[in-house]
C-alpha cells in the first residue's frame, strides 16, 4: 500500500519538464514558509533559478501557480489513498479503516497542514485559492467516497439512501476536532495510536448507521 510522504505532497509530476518541476518545488517551499500573500513571482523566479519570463510562460499568474501546487497535492492523495488501497475487494469496515488511516495520516502531515493553513488565512482575500483547494481536495475526495458507498449499496453491503450525505458525514467525523487542533497548532501532532483510535471510532459509528443487515463489516 502506498504511503504519502511530505516530499510526495509537493513533488511535481515526473512527466513535467525540469524547469516546471523546479518552479513548483521552489514556489511550494516559499508559500509554506512565508504565506501566499507575501510571496512575489520575482521571489519564485529567483528561488527556482529561472527568468521571470520563463516563470510566466509556465504559469501565467500566481494564483495559477498555487492552484497547480494544490492539484499536485490532491493527485498525490488520490493516488495513495484511493487508487492503491484495493477497497473494492474488502468488506466495508476494513475498506473504511484503510481509507480512514490514509486520509487522516495524509491530512495531518506537516505540508498538508501548511497548505490548509495558507488557504484558510488567504482565502478571504484570494477566493480563487479557496475554490481550487475545495474543488481539488475535499470535494473530489467526497465525490469518490460517495461513489464507493453507492457501489457498496448496490452490492447489498450498505444501506444508504443518500451516498453524498453519508460521504460528507464520514469525512466530517474523521477529521473532527483532531484536524481543527492540528490546523491551529494546538498541542503535539496526533501519533499513530491516536489516529487509529479516531479511525476505529468513526468506522464503528458509520457501520452502525449504514451496514446492511447481516453485513456488520
């Protein structure tokens, strides 16, 4: 099973050109360290070792550059937490455990939290960032989960009249206060045992509500 590391989160796609990858990596480091609003395209060009003309040729504006970083991050999450889990062949309870562990572990990672903090801090002034983050991250993840729930219901393993709402409820329960505290930097980051307890409690609640009769998971 694939594990997402901090490097994976911000590593530009292997298919991109070296300059494209260098720009994304440099911009990501600057955004994480200084915040979106404080970083200029001049600073990104200097950090990436490219001309400003080259930077604008790859990314026409700063918001498009940050949106590309978000897209890379969200694709890494999808590849590691969805494509590689093999959930279709597992009972619902075990599938949700795997998804929960990977999603929560990813979201509580240092760089994922840094991206989230930037979006929260800068979103009111730069709504395009908030939209890119929401569409490529939470919304896309919930849409995939809703599709999985719908397929499991069709197989008779879940009872769920509204898969989209159930997906929203699962992700809200999964992140909960743990994600809020981590985003605010309150206390030490949750360890593996804390994540496991959270996942088990959420999966148990979800299965009690939606497991089909005789399909306790």
